[in-house]
C-alpha cells in the first residue's frame, strides 16, 4: 500500500472524506485548523459540503441537521471549542443520530493554551453535555490510527446511531508520519427507516426529536439506549498490551503520551526492570477485560497522562482497586519526557 | 540502525520546517519509519522555530527530540539553547554567517559553514537551509544524494517546481563546503 507523509490533522480529514463524510462544519482553532483547511480544499471536489460556521455552536447544530437526513457528518475543534459544542452533542445523542466529533486537545481550563493536552478525558468519557448518554471515544496514538479510527468512528456511529469522538491532541494533530489509506465501504448501513430526507410523500414522516414530555417515554428511550451501551461495552473495547505478560509494573497511557511511555518502558527493560504498557484505544467503553489481563502479574500500576490524572479512577474501578494505582503527569501543554517517566518507574519499582 | 534523532532550529522564515520535511521525506523514500513534529504557535510568527525529525528502522516512540544526534541550527539563540542537549558524539551543522560557535563541549562535532553568505553569493535566495542539508548529507549516513534529490522533488510544491534545480545546486554547494 502506498505510504503518504501527512500531518495528523490532514489524515483525519482525508480519512473522513474517504469514509463518505458528506458534510463538514467547523470553526478554526489551534491546533486543529489544518483539518478544516484540508476540508475546505478537498470537500467540494469530493462532492460534499464544507462550511465554516459562524461559531462552534452553529457548527454542531449543522451536524445535527445533516445527520438527521442520514448523511455522514462531522465537526472538529479543540478543547474550548468542544465545550461550546456540548449542548449540540447532547441533542445528537438524545436524537439517536450518528455523527463524528474530533477533539484535537489543547491545554485548559478556559482558553488555556495551545500546546498538547489530555485534560478533556473526563469531558469525553463522562459528561460531554447534559443527560444520560455516552459517546464512543477513540484515542489514536499515531497518524495511521487517526485514519483507522475515523473510519471506525463513522462505521460504529452509524451502527449504533450515536455520536463518536476521536480524542486526539495537538502533538498527534501537528506531527507528520507515513500513513496508508485502506479500502473503505461507507454505505454499509440502511438509514431509510429513520432518516428525515425528502420523499415526496411516499412514506410517513420521520421525526428526529430529543424532547419527551412524558417522563415514562423519556425513561424508555434512555433505557433502550443503555441496552445498546451494554452491547458496546461487551464488544467494542480495544487496547494494546505491550510487554505485559511478565511485567511487575504496568504503565497505563493513551494517545501521544503512550508513545513517550513506550520509549520509557523499552529503556526500563534494557535496564532489567520488568515494565509493560497498557494502552486503551477506546476510552469509552474502557477496556476492562484487557486491563485486567495486562495487570494480572503486575504489583503496581502507573497511569501517565497529560492531565492531573483523569484516567486514574477508571483504572481503579476496572481492576476493582485490587492493586495500587500511582500517577505521573504533566499538564497545561507540557509533554512528559521518557526520562521523567523512567524516573517514576524506578521510584515505584523501588517500593515493590 | 537505531533511531536517528534530528533537531532543526532557527528563526521563523528561514525554512526550518521545510528542511525538516525534506529529511522526513528522505526517510519515506528509503522505506524507514519516521516522524516530523514542528513547534507551533507564537514561535512560528517571527520568533524561534524548531522541528523534530526521527528516522528509524523501528516504530518511533516519542516524536519529540530532546537530545538530538544531529542538530541543524540557523540562529544564535537556537545554537545557545540547544547545543548543550546534543548527544555525546553528535553532530552540529550551523550557519557560521549567523552564529558564533561558542561552546565548551568537546564531545560533539561542529560543522560550521557560511551557508547564508554562500546562498547570497550564488543567487540562491532562501537556500541557506538547503546548503546546510548538503553538508549534513556529506558528513552523516542519513541517506544517499539520490534519495535527497527525490525528497526535494516531493517537498517542493508543484507551482514552484522551477526552483528544484536551485535546491539541487544548494545541496551540491553544501556537500563541497
């Protein structure tokens, strides 16, 4: 397969177009702007619509409208912009619509900074908007995975009729790596049973709605959705287990941080320390089975993140607090170094 | 081959990211694993700018180069900032028109050529970065001349294809400097 050299942001855009995305609505923000710029250049040639909305809130509501008609629709932003989109994401979830939302994270809270961060983990996995709902959340760690998970996000969003998010960061968005594009079949799902598209009165109206004034009706719709979530938790988790079979200390990291941690794990191994890496590729659902498999022989776990430790609780819950879970992180746009992580491995290794 | 970590640094506008891209494409042409990571944000707009390139036979871990094997540097602040980070045995390529190489390190190899002056003398406006790449090509095992020529063809945008021979000339000047 041909290898192209692309920025993560451009690869996200190209993969979305190849996955049959017909509508992109965005608003510029560093460090994801190349994605929207690429869409502006390519989308009309690919027979789709690129529109720079007047705001992030407008963009996400345009996604809601486009998704209602059954076409594949996407928006992208970075942390502060994603917060603005949260209302629309909740409406999309409440309307059972498929859509893809990309967050190329930067430091927060507030306007924060523009350097890479992972401090939107809680927002993505717990509460991107009000109400009982979840997003599928994918955490790529390379430019190739940016492509692979955009394709998968569109597919699963259609399959389960729910929004899916790619949670990336400024480092992955800005870096270039070789990337190949797989063959993609974007038309696998029949949406004719619910899509609100033109039909010349040939059938009954399809109504897209998230308002239920009768509590028992609303409750029923939510319970139905949670039945799907149970299936997703059973079948959609993905993780990479690296040198975990015999590890004493299990490092846990996702996205760009996992690359730094992998370098540190390799150095630790060279020095005779049995370190391993658990890398969740799906953040929701969290890979519970996989982390228990990875941690089976470990004496301690160490979560490494570009945040103040937002994944730690999920790790503790997943392993039922059966082992100590330590934390090391940098935040605000600072990227941890392999040397810092190695020092933490040694600090914890010393107490085993 | 272990991973070769390269850091390129200078002022915004000197072609730091462009030179990094050429090295990245050299890796692509030779079917290696590679990564290219720019500094982004306010630095790009007139301040100092840098770019990390990793080329390896193995998958790349962290793409951020903190301790380069090779440093390509085009201004004094970047030389002063990064020369201490170069790995022992590492190589530093710098523009001696712009930089006074004051360092007490004796465990690294310094290759200073007046690339800016050479570019001016040869009517190669903006070619200082590529002249330094020519010197790098000569003094390291990074890739062949043929590979670098192919990389240049890839990186120069089609609209500016007329400038490709100038880039070849700049490489040659650097190799012979």
